[in-house]
């Protein structure tokens, strides 16, 4: 009788285990593809921030009058999108819970296309102001759905790099807008805005977020999306099972409790809710109160006042912008190997030192104790730009995506994004008046004191999040 030889067929579980021995670039490339799409609202925000810096002087020069764009209008052009993003942030955050991350981001992408058309058609400050108001929606998207999607679509080992790169894109776009406006007509910025908006439409090809699919009870779709994004290695499978277990338990809890006033009060006093929110708000304050964004947007005004030369001011603006962008990209790569706390507090302390040093130098020059040298001033500003860009700038708006509780994500994101939007818009709006009231030395002293206080509080309570899953970070706050 002929001997029959049977071949053992592996189960899905065994296939999954077998894949742990193989390393593949596919998960990284897929996550990079999606992350690059998520970065587009940040690039759009940067272009929006940089455009008024070059539009205002060009429009005044063409009209041969500084009254063509008043100080009040100039401050509104730089800040109105922040106020416009407040209602949009609430709407988009709620929308992500009901229709998912992908569809919400597609809505943001379509709005960016509308904004690109608005910039092209703008001819007066009023036209640009209206476009900046519409830009409030992509700005809100950068604070809400983009953060949520970035955290959920990326693996813990890539998440820090992807998150920090998004902030670098904001300042890269500001530098691009300033460079275009320095050497050509500001309207050429519209070309970059349109290309960026067109690329954001790659979101049509994304899968839905595995976290959202699991929260809706669509477990098989969740498994498929998660494995497509992050592969089937042992760490990814462990992360997937923890995600599913957590979401199933959370769904049961939601069915058992009613969202009444009492439950809302329970949320407010729950440590996994209020601690991440407070820490995230403090990091937003570090980002805004460092003064770096204000210095970039009002770079020409600040440098003209310091150097007393328009040509030196333009040169200094581009140099400082270029240094900032380069160091932010270096910091993004450094976040892949260095701990978050090391980057934040190490370079944060150095940036505070430079803020106090600049304040002291300008104050002594103001009292005529020393003679002011524009090269020394720009060198001090460059030192500050390097330190703030390598750590605080890239991390302060990124860490909150890792910190906020999955269970209270909607409530947390709304609160933190509102803090960021209100603080950003208000600082940009009142900065011209701060320059007038406190002079340059007083402004840098204010920024130095503000960042010092925030960093001291964060040093005591902020946990290390590098290479940790969202569930592991959440358990830290449950202690």
C-alpha cells in the first residue's frame, strides 16, 4: 500500500507567530504615508501664520502708506484663525466619535482646498481676513482629529518621531512663506498652499482607525486595519489584543452608566482625566509662552526695532527661521533615541537661560550701560531658537496626544484644544501692544518667567512616554 505523507497546515495564530521572525518595512511605510497626510493641516497652519508677515509690508509698500493696513488689522490677520478654530475644534472632536477619524479628516482636507482658493482670490486685507477665518477649520483639525489619528494610526516605536515631525512642518511652512514673500510677490505662496491641500486628499485611501472600529464593536475590521497598519509581529499582536480588550470593557461600562450630571462630575474628579488635561495644558503654555511663535510672526517688527535696519531684519528673519526648522527636524530624529523628558527639560532649561540673557542684554542696552550690537542680538536669538526647537517646541504639542485618556479622549481633546486656541489667538492679538508697553526686554523677561514656572510643574508630574502603548500610559495615571 502506498504511504501517504501529510503536510501540516498552520493556523492563523501560528502564522502570526511565524511573522514575528520577519522584519518588514511595510508597516513603517504605511504609517509614514498616513502620517504625511496628517501633517498637511500643520503645514497649512504654518503658511497661514507666515503669510501676514510678508503680506502686510508688501501691501503697505504698494499703497505707499502704513495706514493701508492698520496695526489693529495686522494683529487680526495674525490671530483671527485661532478664534475661528474654537467652535470648529468642538465640532470636529465630536464628529470623530460619530463618523470616525478618516471621514472627519477628509472634511478638513476639503476645507483646505477651499482655503487655497480663498488665498488665490484675496486682494485686500479684508479678503485675506475672511480666508483666515475659514482657515480656522484646518487649524482646529490640527489640534483635534490630526492628533487623535496620529496617535491611533502609529506604533509606539514610531509615534514619537511622527508626532514631533508635525510641529516641525508648521515652522517649515512659516519659513517657506517668509522666504517666498521676501524674494517674490506674496501671492506665489498660493502655489504651495494648493499643492499641500491636494496632497491632503490622500486621506481617501486610508483605512479607518483601529481604535475607532473597536469602539464601535467592529472587531474584525479593527483586526484587519490594525494588521495592515502595524503588521503581525508579536508586539503589534499584543497591542491589538490589549486595544480590543480595553474597548470591549469600555463599551460595557458605557452601556451600564448614564451620562448625567453626576457622571460628569465623576469624570472631572477622575485622576486619569484631570491629570493628563492639566499636564497637556501646561505643555501648550510652554509652546505659546516661550514666545517663539510670536517672535516668528512679528519677526520683521521685532528685528527692525532691535537692529534699526530693514535689510538686516529680513536677513535675520530668514536665518532664525532656517535655524529653527533645521533644529526641529534634528529634534524629531533625536526623539527616536532620546527620552521625552530629557529633550523637554534639558533643552527647555537652556532656552529659559537664553530668554533671561536676551532680556538682560536688551535692558542694559536700553539703559545705555552697553552699546547694542545687532549681530550679538541675532546670535542670542539664534541660540534661543536652537534650544527651544530641539525640545520644547516639538514635544509640547505632541505629548498631549499620548497623555490624554482613551476613555475620556473626546472631553480631553476639546479642553486642551480650546486652551491652545484661546492662548495662541490672544497672544498673537495683543503682542503688538505688549511690545509697546513692556518693550523688548520686558517681553523676553515675561516669556522666561512663564516657561520656567510651567517647566518646574511639569518636571514633577510628567511621566516618560517613550515606546509605551496608550494603555500603559493610561495605567500610570490610575495609580
